[in-house]
C-alpha cells in the first residue's frame, strides 16, 4: 500500500511540472523577446554615451544594421524553411527562439563593451573606453 501511495505522489509531482510543447515554445519566444528588448536598450545607451562622436555613431548604426542581416541569415542557415518537407517538428519554434536569443545575447555582450569599457592598457581597444 505504501508503494502505491508513494508511486501516486511521485507521479503527481512529475506531471505537475510537465509543460506542453506550446508552453515551451512560448517560453522560448518570451526569452528571445526579453533579450531583444535588452539589446534595444543597450544599443540606445551606447548611442547616448557616444553621441558626440558622429563617425562612431554612423558606424555603430551600420554595424547594427549588418548584424541584424547576419543574425537573420544565420537563422536561415540553422533552420532553413523546407516548406512541406519541414523536418523539425513542433520543437522548431522553441529551438529557433532559443538560438535567436543566443545570438542576441552575444551581440549584447559585444555592445556592452562600449558601456562598461575594458581594462586600461589594451592598446587595441579602438573606440571602446577604458575602465
């Protein structure tokens, strides 16, 4: 009897944490949207901090535009649209969103250098301010 009760309790604990694929897809989408919002905030902050340098701002905008094209091309390479031969199944939206989030987080890391700076003494820091 104890084994049956313990088994039922364990089963209830397990099933209470299960999610549908739709839930997982939405969770991944929200994670990307959060990262994208953070990226936009950081991008605007970099523009504000370096607004006096018009050449830098022009190049930053160009870089961001090209990075967006790169990100989209990277997404197409990773998850091509094969149409009806769609080999990914119902997990594609989740995988797609998590990969896009990962690329976005890398861009955030790159842009953050122009906010927090890098250690003084790096002679190759270019326009990145030193700490």
